[in-house]
């Protein structure tokens, strides 16, 4: 669809407008009394969220290579249908295909209470079936209200069960990653991705002074990212998600990543809401699942 057709079909005066963003990717801009948000139709990836009169709550790398089929380093990548490396085939790219595909807009809405909403869909196609032989519908709905609500809903449209690992892989900006604390996971076990997925437990809030790559399992807790330098806390609540991934690449991994600046590990923390490892979701034909993340600041 051209930008003109997107605006004619789904634009809402003063609230939703489509334009070509970096790398000529189609982007939806949502705007209302609560703030602004932008969503790239490539990956259905939220790129920004700014509550009115507040600093950005979503982070994107200045070194991102924008283009269809590429990965945008930041925002809220939609991870589906596998999290991390493919479970059996290293040749298949990490974190599934949803973040690399161009999605369709399904509908846009403006509520009476002022909230603005866009729903995008992705169905199985030749590219997805070549790497994952299942029929599905995936919907990503972004609602800009007093909080930002992001919902990833998927349905098995095939005749056999399938198993999915998923995540809303959100990058949050912080003033200095070494000064923040992530609270909410003190009583939860995690699998340490940097130590052979060993199951570990730390009773304290999470601080960043080295690479951190943890999958907290069996956790439905809200997380709070306390940023004393900025003087604010980012809250991340969720439903339909039993895993939380906390990731910061630190010095060496940031230096290895070509789409991340060497120093940018200072600027963000990923707190991801999903279903990973033993929390994988199995769906029988016609069954569906919804993973939802809600973000706000105080
Ligand atoms: C996190 C993983 O979810 O994503 C990390 O836990 C990974 O291991 C990170 O490095 C970024 O992944 P990618 O595929 O976007 O480079």
C-alpha cells in the first residue's frame, strides 16, 4: 500500500497519520492529548513513545540500519515465533521473522476518552512458511492512552498444534545504565544466558555493571526501572507473559554489534515481556494467545 492509500484508508484527522520514515519504511504517527507514538509497519515495531511534557520512554540506536528485512536496533521489536537463536537450526536468524516482515494495517480507532489505537496483522506467507511451516495470524495492537499498551495476539490457523516462544523486546532509555535499578524480580529465578542457561537467583534489585542477559521464568511481576539520574521510574506491567528478559550488552558485546554504538550501552536497558524456554506457548488449531505489555512513568 502507498502512503497515500494508507492515509486514505486508515488515517484519522489529527490523530493518525502515515509517512515514509528512515530507509523509506512506512511509519504510523499516533498523536493525542496523552502524547505521541510512532510505529514502523516493517516489524510492527514501536519506534517512539513520548507522554505529553515528558522525555522519550522508548530508545532507538543512532546506528540502526533502516531498510525492509533489516532489524531496527531499539523500539519494541516483536519477537515471534522463536526467541533467541532458532532451537534447532543456527542458519535461521535470531528472534524469529516477525520483526523483519512488512505488516498490514488492520484497523485504526479513536476512542471517546481520547485514546488512539492501531492494529496491524501478519499472516503466514511463502517467506514465513519456508522457515516455520505453520498457518497463523499475528496481530499487534498499540494503544496510546494515559499509558502505552502493546498487545501481541496470535492464533493457530492450521490443522496441527504449534509451539511458540515470544517477546515484546522493549528498549528503555536511561540516563546512565550503571546507575539504574530494575525492581520487581527479586524473588524470581532466572536462566543466565551468559552461563549456559544455569538457573540462578539474586535477592536484590538488578543493577548493571557488566553484561546482563537473563531470562526470568515463571514471572508475571511488574518491573520498575528506577532512574535516579533522570529522577523518574518507568513501570512495565504485563499479562499473558510468564517470562521477563533483562538485557544490557555492556562494553564488549556493544563493540561487536555493528548497529549499536560502542558507548550506547550506557543509554538503555531492555526489559522484555514474553514467554521463553519452559514458558513456551503451545496452541492447538484455532487456539490463540495474547501477550500484553503496559508502560508508564512516574
Ligand atoms: C535479547 C537476548 O533478547 O536480545 C540477547 O537475550 C540478544 O541475547 C539481544 O543479544 C539482541 O538480539 P538481536 O538479535 O536483536 O541482536
